[in-house]
C-alpha cells in the first residue's frame, strides 16, 4: 500500500483558490512541483501510488498524485527537494487536521475518500451547511 504526504496550503482559503494558484505556478514554472526542504525518507513507498493531501483551513480537502522527487542544493549549499506532482487536483471528503510545519506522512488507513467521482459537486456553501446540520 502506498504512503501519502500531508501538506498545508498556507494562505489558501478554498479549493478554487488552490486550483488557480497551482495553475498559475504551472504556467510560471513550466512544471508542476512542490518545494520542500527535506526529501521523504520513505520516498519509495510514496512513489508506489501515493499523493500529497492538501490541508486547507484546517481540513484535508484535496490531493495530487506524487510522480517523483528531485533533490538539489541552492546557491548557499542548502539541500531541498522538489516533489513532482500530477496537475490534476482531486477533491476529497473533508477531514479535520491540526496545523503543523513542513509535511507529514499519511498512512493509507488515514486518507479521506475521493469526492464526487462523477458529475459536478454541490456548492461548498451547501456542503458546509449540511455538515453543520450533521447530515453528511
């Protein structure tokens, strides 16, 4: 079973904003990657089908499949790692998550299910209200 990564989408308010941000970075960079300081020690397990799950406003909300890792060093000699990810953002069922720094490993049993495999999802406002009422 693949291992997954968990990362905060700092400064992002909702899924649409993350989509716009990732599209802008793809256009700007010509590639789709996420910068991080440290390469995961269990990278092979992540490459076996893992994803980065993004935390937006305290909830895991979306994922991107991990395609590879590219280690490097900056001008000052400090190490970094680029995590190559698929351009597609897949919405997940929201799951609460406490804040943290950097990234964390997310075992397969802790990942939220993908949301809306077919058709357009209901508006986020409606989903929030249904959750508040305890209906979903």
